[in-house]
C-alpha cells in the first residue's frame, strides 16, 4: 500500500456563458485565469473574439450586458476574482 | 373622434339585448382606455355588495385609442371586472389579434352585464350583434371551440372560455386567438358564471388618426429603436421570455419549491437556451409586432404557443420539476382548458408542500412531472383533489390549516421573482392593486437587467420612488393599450407623442404618466371601498422572516416595512395607505368619493 | 449621512462632469429623489471633489433643517420632482450647448447619437438664474415633455431614473453641439443621412 500523493488541484475561476454567447463560444462553461473580472473577461475575449465583440466596448462592458460574480451584478470590472468564483455572462436580454 | 372609435357597446345577457352609446369624452381624456377606462367604469358599476360570480358583476372589455392604428404592438386589450380570486379590482391584458378586430368593429368598450339563462355565444360584426345558443358548444375545450367558431387571425377572432371557466374555477382565464390569455385573477370564472361561452368579432373600420404625418414619423423612429435594441431585435425573438430562467437563477432570485429556496438546481434544464435548442419550432408575433417573442414549441405530444418564462417557472422550478417537455405539455393543457399557468403552477406547488408536510392527504410531491397533467385536468373539472386546488393556493392552504404556505399577495399567486433577491420587487407585489403580480410595474428592468440603468437590488432606502414610477408608467401603457416589451426599446416619451398624434389631444410625457398615477389611485380607492387596508399590503411570512440559507441572496429577507412606509408617503397617502384628499384633488378623483 | 453607494454615484458623476469640462469648479448640480426625500449637493461644494458630507438629504415637499445647508437650487429640483416623473436631475454648464442656446429657441442635433437619443432640445429663458419660483416652474414645465432642456445662457437640466441616465443625456448634448460647431467651421453642404429628419424639430 503506497501513500497517495496529494496533488494540488488546479482550480481556476469558472466562466459560465448564456443565451447566444454559447453558440459563439461553442460551449456553456470555461475555466479562465484572471485576478479581476476585467482580466477574466479580457482573456475570454482574447480566446474567443466573437464573444469579445458582443461583450466588450473598448475597455468597458457593452451596454446591457449582464455580468455577475457569484450571482451579484458587477459594474466595477476591477472587482477581484479568486479561484472558486463563478463569473456569469449574459448578452443583452430581457423578458416578462 | 380620432384614435377612439367613440362607441360603447352595452350588452344585457338576461334579455339578450344590447345598446350602443357614445363614449364619454372627458372620461376618455382622463383615463385614456384599456385598464384606465375599465377601472373608471367598474367604480361606477360594481360595489362591495356584489359577489364576483353573481350576475351583478360585469365584464368590461376595453381597447385604447392606439389599438388597431398599426403602431407597433397596437393589438392589446383589457378586460376589467371584480376578481373572484382576490376580491380586488382586476384588469387582465392580452395580445394576439382579437383586440385589434374589436376596435375595427367600431367599439372602445363592451360592457357585459347579467347572466344568460342558458349558455350563449355572441357574434359581433360592427353594428350587427347576434346572440347564439351555445348548448352544443358548452364543454368544448378552447382549441376545438376556437377552430369551430371560425378563427382567422386577421379577419374573424374568437374569445372564449374552456371547461375551467365553465366550472367556475377561480384560476380560469379567458382565452383569445386560441392561445393568448386574459389570464390572472379568474376572469374566466366570471364569464362562466354568466353562461357566456364565447365572443366572436369581425370588423371593418380602422381608427382615424388625427396627425398622420407625425404618426408616420413616430412609427419610423419606433421601428429604428426596436431594431437597434438588442433586447427587442435579438434576445426576445431568439430565446423568448424563458431566457430569464438562467438569469434569475444565477442571481439567487428564482423562487423554488413553493418559495422554499431561491435557486433551482434544475434551472438549466428548463432554460430558454434548452427550449431553443431542443423544442423550438419558430417564433411568432401578435398583430403589428416586429419583436416576435412568442415561442412555438413542439414535443412528442403537442405543438403550440409557449411556454413563457412565468409558465415554465410555475410548472417547473416552483414545483421542483426539471422536465421541460412535461412543462410544455402542461402549458398546452392549461391553454386548452383555459387556466392561468402562474396560479395553477404555484397552487400545485403549495399542494405539494402541504402534502409533503402531511397537512394534505395526497400523493403530490415536488419534482413529480408525471403528476402535472392529471392534477391540472382535475382542477379544471373540480374532480377529486382538483376541487381543493381549483380556487387557488390561499383557499387550499387555509382549508388545510396553513394559510402561510400560500405564496400569494392579496390572494393572487406571486410570479417567479423572489423578493428576497429583489427588494423593490417585494414592495411591488405587496402594493399591486390586483394582487401578487409583476406586470403592474416590473422591477427586474432596474434591479437585474440594467434597463435603463442598473440599481442595487438589495438597497431598501429610496426604492419606493422607482416602484411608484414603474407602477404609474405601466398603468399608463396598459391604458393606451401597448405591449410593455415595446417599452424596452422605446421610452415613454414616444408613447406620449404617439398618443397625441393619434388623438389630437396633446399629452406631455409627464401628463401621460399622470394618467397612470390617476388609474393607480382609483384602483386603490376601489380596493379600499371593498375593505382592503394597509394590512393587506403584505407578503407571506416566509418572505419576511425566512432568509435563504445559501446562494447570492443568502441571509436576505424582504424588508417590506420601511419600504412600505416610504411608499405611502411618496404616493401622497396617509400612514394607513389611504390616498389623501389633497392627492385625490390633484388627480381629479375627489368627486368620486361623494 | 447618505448611504455610501449613493455617495459613490454622486462622486463619480460629479468628477466626470468636471473632467469633461461640463462644469466650472463650483458650478452645476446633481440630485436624486429617494421616496419623498431629495439628496442634493451642499451649497458651495465642488462637484468634482465631493466628500460624503457634501451631500444633503432633505424633505421634498417642504423645508426642514437640511435646507439651510443645501444648494440654492433646491427649489428648482424640488419643483421638478413634484411635477415630473424624474428621479434624478443633472444640471450642468455644457459650453458649446450654452453658446448655441444664445441664438436659437431649440437645438436640433445633426449627429447620429443625439438625434437618435434626444431628437430636439428646447431652450427656455428666465432672467433670474437661480432660486426663483418662476424659473423653477418654467424648467419643470419644459421637463414634463423633454428629458433635457436648455436654460438660455445658463446651462442644461436633464432628468432620468438614475443620475447616470441624466448625465448620459447631458454628455450626449454637449458632444452633439461640439460636432455641430465643427461642422460650421468645416462649412460644407450638409449631406442628409437620416430618414425623416425633417420631423425632429417637431418632436
């Protein structure tokens, strides 16, 4: 019986994509490195330019894009992000 | 008269006769049409002594001056009555094509009084009004009946009740154009109590527009605005209203299992994304609407309109159900039977909780998608356990000793948005004149979507002025009558200008919204007269005292009390929530109290 | 003291107003309606450098102790809140817009953004700039039908549901006027690119 080697889990923040963003990304969920919401979203835009075009306008969020950090709406892109955080991004949408 | 057709059709079911007379112009100017005009007329006609299911109650169908002008979404119409579910003033609002046709038939208002001795249906072809025997039609479900009476979207439109209305279920809706609904508060039961099975209209005349040049310009600008807004031009057509499922779940404001939680682990499975990917056939729209939010969905068993977000929530998360095809089929069943999906779903959820806790002897359990169809049928026919559920969750929960487990405000089941995640929304439900309703001033624009801008959903101080503005604006729009989704791309100032261009009467934006304030206060007076007090401006104890244990809304309850105090003051009401004489004078309502 | 989140909103927009040259050091004003109360700048405070104590909260319908400290323009703001659906007011001095207001009764933008968002900005006149009932009523009356108006030679008043909405209209207006000024310098025939633009002045 050998002692099991404990591997440090490589946890990164998770980005969840919704509505039309899914088809542009080809997926619903990605792990994305970054210490702030801005860093995470910029990295996402770099990896998936089609998403970047919808979500970012210069270096700000495009109007009516909804970004939440662990369920809380984000307006300050410089909010810090840690490994277990979930960043959710919705393109401009509405309903009743 | 421009805009309005200028005519009231007054029907007496007892004698099967009718009269027509001119619409009171001053009343029209003050209340415009739709919900506003309906409220004003109901005030005169139906007082506290009237049982909603008695012949003395009335059904008032109303258009607005914009209806059938061709302005975007100028297809909507209202029905106003005293609600058999809540006992409050009730207006229900629907889209499709019937309202447009009714206006073309030459009427702004149709009042239906009394009760027919035997089931009848009414046919309206401009000034030709015919009463037909409906004994062969009684018992028919909505889809078959609509087809049988010759539904043609653009030319001949059917409005009717299904078995639920016939059986006086207080959750019964009035359906039009097959799958559009005047849903909430039980108007279908009122129609059923009058032995009125259907009203079919054909019309010939488009309304007169006072300033066609200006109207054309505003139509053009509205087209540009709706096309430029990603909400109305992309998101709603592509995903429909169900797109909200993941959004509301993500922020911890999706009521789940009879409001026991604020997040649903099955949300993804019943989301707009899932619907579009697996079950959507195409989108569709009402008359003169470029948005096209309607879903046409298909499962192995059904194909038809819907489901909307609220429906998917009520029969889904609220019941702990994550089976989307079952929900789609249950929606079709509710439409065919003529029932309000929100109240149906939330009442079933209440029954599920009562059963799980042993207060109600039934096998209903959260998550049991297989039970939906049979319990909905039972409700429409008042059979077995359906008899207990047919009149809503408050009567059900009260009967079994636990009224606090009914997730209602003033007796109407609340929709999906959990107030513990949205402070403003809680204030809205508690103060809404027809009960727990989101369409009388929805706060999710401001508190979730950032429309026009994002405000803090947990902020309490100052929330009341946003709620009040939304309520007043919504009341104005419900009186025009225009679809609120247009409002998501087009600001109120455009509606005021369209109203002015069509009618020739100049309404500044602030004046149009003041009409909404007038309507709101009148509805409040009506409810006060019925015996409602500030004690009724409240929410179930669960929302005031039980905070979610996890999720983004963890630890939050609805802080209703301070918001409500501020609300009364801001509305110009006294501390008991009664409009002051000063406020009523300002709104031109003070003479109603004499 | 006002809720920190509200203070931050005032501070950020006040700073943006100053840095974008829409106000002088001590000019302009911002307010919001909180239920039946108003939050407004302290008299003499600088919008570009607001501290928490620079925000005064006072009653909407009549005076209380807060009024001693509040800006002299409180009357205008109150009147607007009592007579329009506004929940926030941005009053500033957009230079180019003011210059245009001197010679016309309405501003009708030629650029895309402002014609899309604003269509037309009426100009009202009142000799006594601040603190009079006539001026307050005139401004409020105009704001019943337009979300941003000019007071000739003085500045703009914009309303919205939130401060950033009111600021949005103000900023758009000034940008629009600067574009028009540049077009006048360029002085070449205007090629109309917008459909039905002849109707903007009748908005």
